[in-house]
C-alpha cells in the first residue's frame, strides 16, 4: 500500500489529537533515539528527557566531535533530527507501532526552564548523564505507520501530554505476559476466543482508555480492544480497571450480567 500523508487535527473530541499523544507517549516511554545533525547520526540511550511544553532535552558531551556539530548547529532551523521507533514492549509479530521523526532547532539548555517544569520533568532531567544538556525545539513532527504518514501540527504536539499509562505500560504488559499467564486465559474467555484456534493471545497495549489483546495464528493476527469503564489516570486506577474487566467476565460466566 502506498504511503499517504495526512494532517492530524489539533483536537479530537475535546482531547489532544491521538497522533500528538502517541508522539509524546513514545518520547516518554522510549529509552533510545537517534540524533542526526550535519549529516552525522548517533544513537542516544537513556540520554533524553521531555519538558512539559514538548522541548526535548538531550545529553551530549560538548567536547566531542558530535558535540561540536551541535555547537555549530545552534539556532539554525531544521538543523537537528530525532528519530525513534515506538514498539510494542512484548514479543509479538508486527511490533512496530509507529516511526516518529522530529526536526527542529537546537540550543544549549537553559536551567531557568526548571522553573516551569513539573516534578516528573525535573526528575527526568536529574536522571540524565552528567554531560552538556541541549534543548531541541520541534519545528515539524511526523508519525509514520505501515501505509500512512501523518504530519502532526506542532501546536498539537505542544498541547498534548503523554498517555497516563505510557511510562508504566511496558511493566504491566510484561507482568501480564510472564507472571499472569492464567489471566490471559481468562481474557480469552472474556472475548470468547478459542485458544485452540489461535496460537496465542497476548496483551500488546494498555492506554488510559483500555487494554488491547493480539490473537496470533500461524499466518495472521488481529487485535481485540477491551475498553475500561473509566479513563485511567494513575496505576491505582489501572489496576482497578484491569480487575473490573476480569470481574465482568466472571459475572457473565455465572449469568450475573
């Protein structure tokens, strides 16, 4: 299928556009990204943080050749490019959710920005390597998925915030897959899926509004969405909504609903 470029709206149903939320969620959850400047690229691991307004802060030694490229690029439009891959955090077929590309200007990080940072952003900045900090100000944001590419308006990107589950999703999915295999069987019952016909059923996504399961057979797969009753805002609410899904399944099993 040929790629199709679309324009993401700033708001969807009164909420920030899903594409903008995905970009912010990917930046919050991904441990690594690729930085390109002056035709040279480097992979940064555990070396970025994101401020509330979407500015991406990266840690790069200014006294290295790559740091020198950043010095030379300061203030120039579109001088830096960030690439990251948003992956399903468990082992399944078709793990790539999206490829994200951000281009923009780079400058030295101004510590005065801490005055408008929330506690999470401050802690993320404190966790960066003890190197020179640089601020990347996005000028264009692009999300690519198989068959489609979306240009996210920078205003929508700035307005959005990561999904409340983004930074804990991987841990919860890993727990479900590795330690709560019996729950997967219960989820299979919830969606009336015969596991003898599907090679496996794997939880592949959790967000503030629901859980997504992937049914994989030898030659194909499809995703099944289980919505939460209320929007999740923290881990306590997430645990409660996951239990509610199972409680609902048990009630139906016993003819109570």
